[in-house]
């Protein structure tokens, strides 16, 4: 059974939360292991930025494709695109 747009965006919200928390709390974030290095924090953020980019690019290729149409979704995606921007800025500032 294919995922729905809602299920995909719920999974993407976890990435938004992680990026936001690391941006705010750094190594003190409760979403990363204790004693994480800056390189590890950057890696966590990058993987979640990448995840968001993948999710936001979901679109069926034809009528038989059951990929959720995130690209065509008309709802608000600003929290996801904003998290990508925040994550990229975090990595740039901490590299």
C-alpha cells in the first residue's frame, strides 16, 4: 500500500523538528546523542535536509504510479522549505 501525502509530510515533519532543534540547541539537542561533534551535528542536519528535499520532490510519473503527489500538493509546505533553508544555513555557519 502506497503512502499518502499526509503520511509523507508527517515523516518530513520529524526532519523539520530535528533541524529546528539542532539549530536552536546545537549539541545540547535532545535529538542527538550526547557528546556529538560538530561534524556529526552537521551530518544529522544534512541527512534531514536531504530527506526533506527528496520528500518535496515526490510526484507520480504517470497515472499508474502511486507515488504521493507532494509536488502537486496545494497545502502549505513552508515549514519544510524553511527547514531546508535553516539547515543549509546552520551547516554553512558551522563548517
